[in-house]
């Protein structure tokens, strides 16, 4: 991909020059002191982004690895799992659980309005024997840009007094959306490197609560590569399941330093502002009736926005034109949204002028493809960017 493309796929995202430069260094001994110091800095930095004091493990793997690590370390064959899925990735994690012999039930939420918290409370109440051992939740469902309110999920569990572990996929919300592992009583936070952390694909993470660590001692699923007890020494990661990916750690160290310099709160605010600007633009386009925002504003993600074509197809062609003629790489639809929707990622490394350029490129593409759109979208986006950022919706 050439440098001058506006790359708005919801992962992997743009890698800052500073991070790429950090990775252009000679290799060092992955068992030596210098590397251990880098790992320690990275573990502390990821913990800060997760807002946790609990142990963090970093794996050479994609997000799927973090999913699998959580399942095999915590559960035994036949354990019951409840998944609050609202789409493609939520379903995917539940399918993973089934492949390991867990009894995973999906409490399907609405793709456009999110989790049904009342139905969740009822499902927990109905589990009088406390058979459910884990709740799987996707913080940001990347396929649609719908968020789940993790604090509320925890409140529902506490109101019923249900002891299941709370496992949260933060793969596309990490570093983009407000997330508080400790304050919200999250047992497992599973993230990955290639989205809000602005890094290459290849690292994934889990934050692990004390309760989860305790449960992992009883769990009976087989595990080797993912075995936490082989990686943790006195609650801190000291070992890797094989050779540590030194260069990815160089990059992670740099991206975490960039995050610390900008400040996590400022970064989250920037993401909310950019998301609001994209939604303002799409809302303006939608007045002509041919494109629409896919999810309800109350659950809209600060990381990615899905746009649906009301004609029911043509999104892949639109994406191809956007890239070939206007150098804008958009994300495609997933699952049953393939060819019906395209996605504009606004996560990670991005600045306001780039975002406005992307929206202009989408407009030029729609004009070329004969898709009608309301005028004034760029002005709507620009004035939204200039306005004070809206307050946090989902957080306390
Ligand atoms: C919410 C979510 N979960 C899981 C995954 C899978 O992660 P990976 O592709 O890193 O394995 C993705 C990837 O886009 C995602 O967005």
C-alpha cells in the first residue's frame, strides 16, 4: 500500500512513522536484560491502557490467540458459557468456545441497538444452579461499530449475584474507547496490537483478574502454548511460549510512549470527536435516502462507523472505486453485511484533515457511482470537529 493512501480499514490501522522507525533496529537477545526491560515497560504500559493493576500477558499472536488463551486457561470441558453477541466477532468467540467442548449459548442482541440487558438479567436469574461459568462480551463489535456497555453488564451480574467470570473482547476498543478493567470488574480483557495501539499485527494481550487467575488453577482444558502458569512468575510475565518477537516489542514500546505523551484521556476524546464528525457527515448524506448509519447513535463506536447502502448491494464496487480513483481504503462489510455496507475506521493514528479528506473521497466516489447523497456533509463534519467533544456516553 503506498504512503499516500488514506488507509481507513478497521485494522490493521496506520502505523506511525515513529513506530516504524523504532522497529528498524538490530535484534537483541530476547533472554537478555535489555529486552526484559522493554517487556516490563510494555506490560506496565498496556496495563495503563487497560486501566488495571492486574497481571497482563502479551502473546506473539493475533487477537484470536487472546480469545483462545482465555478459554483454555479458565474452563473445563462441558462448562457453560453465555455469549452476549451482537454480531460477527461476538459469534466468532462463542464458536471458538464450542470448538473447545464448552457449552456456549448465544444470547443474541440486536445488531443495531446492541445487547438486551433485561434479557441478560433474566438469563442469569434463570441459572439458579450457577452453571454458567463465563460471560463473553465484545466491547466494540467491529463489524458494525456497535458498543456494549461493560459497566452495565457488570451491574446486571452483580444485581443478580452471579459469580461467572466476565470476559471482554477489547480488540477494537483498546486505546479508542473508555475501558476500565478494574473499576468495571472485568476478569479478562483480550486485546490486540493492530488497531488503537497503532502497531503491526502480531501481538495480543490479556489482562487477568485475581479471580480468573485462581479459576485457571482448576481449569481442565488442555493448554501448552497459552499456558499462563508457564509465562507468569510471581504475577508478572517473565517467559514467552518460544522466541519473543523482539521487533514487535520495539514497536509496542514506542506506541505506548506515544500514547503516554498524548495522554489516554485526550486520545479517547479525539476518537469521540472524530466518530461524531463521521456520523454527522453520514447523517447529512443519508438525507438523500441511499446511505444510512447502521447502528443507533446511543451505541455508536468511537473507533469505527458502518455505513449501509439502502439499495442492498454495491458496497464492494464503491470500495474498489474509492481505492482506485480516490486513494481511500475503506473497510468492507462482514458476515451478512458483505457488499451491503462499508466501514470507515477512525481509530489509532489519524488527524482531522485526513479524516475530512477521507469523507471527501467517499463523497467523490458516491458521486461517480451514482449514489445520491445530501450535500453539506463536509461542513457538518468540520463544525463537529470544531465543537467541544460530547461527553462520554457509556462510562461513569
Ligand atoms: C472485535 C474483534 N474481535 C476479534 C477480532 C479478531 O482479531 P485478530 O484478527 O487479531 O485475530 C477482531 C479483528 O478485527 C475484532 O475486531
